[in-house]
């Protein structure tokens, strides 16, 4: 009986923790609750860079599931680098260029 109670306490703590993570917490492997629509990324010289830098931690569909204003992509890339995404400044610029070109709200 104690092991069942202990397991419930641990499980409850894990669920509570998962639901109360701060918005600025670093991302981890994300498994979204709702299935994501498959996305065909446009071919571009910067596509492999986007996949290398972003798909390590997220399904790529999560990254591009909605179009964003140009300035949001700049903030998102900087945020992910702050959490440990590996990309030089030049590579970050190329990733932002790709996202702005194909997944931006701007014309």
C-alpha cells in the first residue's frame, strides 16, 4: 500500500511540475498534446540549418505551426539560443531569414 501511495505522490508531483513550469523555462523534447499537422518545409539553402538547430529539441512542425511577425522570429531564435540551441550569429541570421521568408506574417 505504501508503494502505491508513494507512486501516486511522485506522479502527482511530476504532473504538478509539468503544469507549473515558468514560461521562460528552457524547452525540452516537446510532445504536444494535440497532434501536429505534418509540414513540408520549403526547399531553401537554409533549410538544413533550421533542421539542425531547431529539430534537436522540437518536432519541426511545432516550430513552424503558425506564422509570426518578423520581430517574433528574431525573439524566438534569440530565446532558443539562450536555452542552448547551437548556432553562430551568422547561422542565427540565416535561420531568421528562412523563417521570415517562409513563415512570417509580413508580405
